[in-house]
C-alpha cells in the first residue's frame, strides 16, 4: 500500500486520528476502532506530537497526547486505553500495520526534534518526507532496527523461552538485535548461544515482519540444534525448555512472526 508522511494538519470537516497516550492507544470498543473522528474529540494540537499518514489518498493523523490531562472525549459513547500488544492479538494484519506505522512515525518525530549535528530544530522536507537539519542539510529518515527471531528445533521438539519482560506463562522463540557488521545468520548463532548456551546449525530464512513498537524489522529464521545444554542468561531469560509440537505452552498469536514460526513447526510435525 502506498503511503506518504507529512507534518501539517489540514483543516477539514473531519480529520481522522490515531491517538496515543502513555504508550497506549485510545480505542472505541463499541465501534471496534482506533481510528477516531476529530469532530468527537477535544485535542490540543499545540501541545501534542503529531504526524500525518496518507493511506491511498485517505489522510490519518497519529497524535501523542502524553502531556494532556484533559478529557478528550466529547462525542463517543466511550473511549478506553488499550495496550498496543493487546490490540495486536485481536486486530487484522492491515490494522496492525497501520497502528504500527503511526507508532513508529511518532517515535521518529519525538526522537529527532533537534539535530544531533547542530542542536538546531529540524525541519520537515516535503519532497524527501524526512527531517532535515537547516544548518548542515543532514537528512533523518525513520530508523529501522533489524532483529532476528530464532526458532530452534530438535526432531519433534522446539526450544521456547520466556523473556524476563514477558508475562507469566508466555513462551516464544529467541530474539535479538543485529549488531554492527554482523549478518543476520551470525546474529542467530550468537543470540542462541548467549541466551541459552546452545549451538545451532542449518539456519534457514523464513520471512520478515515490520514490528514498529517502536522501530524493529523482524527477520525470522529456523535452525536445528547442534550441541550444548540449556544454560540461561538470567539477565534476559527467565526460563527455557524443549517442548513437543503437540504439548506447547502459551505462545504468541499467529498475527506475529514468532507465532507464525511456531505454527509452521506444529504443522510440519502434525
């Protein structure tokens, strides 16, 4: 889908907003939507961070109102604050992409308000759709951080781990950021060894998924156990175990790449 980004708010009869507050999305539960009508909202744009997204000629504004303590609802029956990860489990792939894009562009604007070269206020360039330092002409595009997902298998078993940041009971494949001058395959080997003490082989690319919360690009790989016993990096991993394909713990939904990887393993062994 083609889209453009812009920073100017156009005054129309109806603007559409995706509203973030305290790292949550404002949601209308009866209409099942996070795309809200400006006519039913009271938002102080002067004290908010916002960025525009044009989706095939339809303009939507992503707005962060973290500093606001005022009630914004003036027309909806009810509005609730949902954690982004909760919405990922119940939303369509198209909606996940849209809320993710909104979140990442807001993060980009807030993180690059001032130039790291001159300290001057960056300005938005419509032609480049990027932020530019007025003194040095350095261009700042939205950043993307590549991250690998490593599904380790051994016959009928899959290695699943619970990260320290996960809720109790949730297990997934291993993950880690690609380091400077490192290939994605090298990252798979390093992260698995660092986090659980296991060596892997036969690394194969599975697929990718944007994960802009705030700015990751997930690269999914499958690999096979080679050697070693599970030894946890307790700074990262709370627990890790081998599980049979038909006796898995609670795992991420199939809307996520990690869930798709795990499901592919189950399907192949069923």
